[in-house]
């Protein structure tokens, strides 16, 4: 079963995502833009986690790296070791952690017209994507001794029935920037389940079928709880965990997965509360830590540029994830018991992970440490 992280469907229909022009409204954040002082994109999840920031890892960089290793005939070794490279060389995330229908991976030498291969390959595998154009800027066409690898991932998971949504100020959702701290003043869009939502107008959104979509995997209090939101795909897991973070995103994810291993899920009842912020992420990131490193066995060779796009969203409708990554190298050899009332309100830093049920590792992991990816109520 794959574990899943939270995503939002607010910017555009998925099939239009890669063909639309950037917004020019001065009041809107440009697609791909983000504040690096608040959001961190990691090439590998076993790197330090700053709990005050939103920290994102997606497996497309690792998939592209694995493809580069195949093209080069071995793992790249550097003149001066780099931690990020050593971690990626472990290849602890592979195609086996995904379903074959969700990804596209390719590679080639300079002059192979990789851009054409990418566009045609994605259009063939994902025919609902019209006029695909990569949002990456890595130049894979030159020089001729370059090796370029590329990975694309798409997930679109919807709930059988929408959760209750309250985008108004009738019930405010505020966020605590520190676990156990005070709430901020800004109200954000949110969704979930609440006994206070059982008005006549909302009955169709909060019936027993909606409640069955959420189950508790671990609960001590609002400050320590793990919830799974069930989507239409039984092979995927969407996990939210309000817990104290560990040193890295990998350690935090592993702690949660070990915590819920063997847990007996319990369903939310109509006296319980589930409240989750709407999340909307759209980032383009260049990994400077992976660029311009000389190769040990080929002093004239080096690692080139590595870029990644991560777009995911979570709303009352479901989750959507799209990501692509590309890199270039230059080388000649290339449980709580008893009665309780659950109050699972994710109004302080928390973890989101996505994975296949049969896989031991997620393909997306996020620590939501601030409100940079939230949607404020206007």
C-alpha cells in the first residue's frame, strides 16, 4: 500500500497544468515560486529537518538518479565526497515502490533529442495530458558527452465523498507555528468532519459514509495522533501525523510508520472532530548541492544541473501530485484504549507521507512546519 501526503486541487485541472501560461496577476504567487526561507526542497529524505519550515521530498530526483547510474554503468564517485550524492547512491527508493502506471523515466546522451522523447513518452503514457511541455530548464541537448536522465510522476487520488469544507469565517482555522504554541491571527481554508457541521444544508456532506473515510491509527491527544484518509484507490495510503519531529524527514516518516505498524484502525464517530488545512504546493527547485562536482574516476567529467518540479494539493475532494526531475552529468564514461472523543485538528506542525501499501518507503514526504503552502481566507 502506498502512503500518501496531502495535496490541493486549486490551481487548474491536472490535464491543463503543463500547458497553461503563468499567471500575471500581481496578487498571485507565480507558479513555481516559493520563499526558500520558509520552504525547503530535499533531494533525499535523510537530510536535516528544520521543524520551523515546510520540508518537501518527492521521489522523482531519486528515480532520475537511478536512471543516470544505469546510463553511466555505475554509481558516480566524486573527488570530494558530498553527503547528498552518497545518500542518492544508496538507491533506497526505486520504481518498485510505485505502480508502473504512475511514472515515466528515460535517459540519453547529448544529441539524442531527449526533449522530444520525453514529450512523446509522456503523451503516450498519459494521453489526458495535452501539449505536454516540461517546466524544467535543464539543457539536455549539449554537449554530446552529456548524460541526461529524467523522471515524471503523477498521482490523482480522490475521496469517494467530499469532506466537509468551511472556507468562510464561520469556523476559523488558525495554525500554531510551534507545536503547543499559540495560534496565529490569519484564518486559512480547511476541511474535515465536525459535529458542528451537521446543519440541514450540510447533511449530504457529513453522513456516515463520509465518516468512514477517516480512521484513527494512533491517538493520545490532539498533540499526538495519526489519521488515515481513505481514497478510492485501496492500494494507496494518505497518512497525517501530528507528532514531534525527528532529526530528518526519513526518521520522522519511519517513526510514524513503525508507530502504526500492526495498529487496529478505529473509525471516527459523529461526535469526533477532524480538521485539516487545505494545502497547495507548486515549486521549481535547482539543487546547487548536486552541481559542479568532479568525478573521481574521470577528472574531466562532472555532475551538472539537477532540477525538480513538485506540485501537490490537498482539499476536501482529494489529493493530486505531479512531479518531474532531470539531471545532467558530463563524463566520457557515463494505540489508545477505551472510550474517547477524537479531536484530530492539524493546527500545528505535522507530517504528510504518501506510499504504496506494499512498499516500505514513501514516494512523497512533507513536514508542514509553517503556513507558506496554506490558502488564506479572503
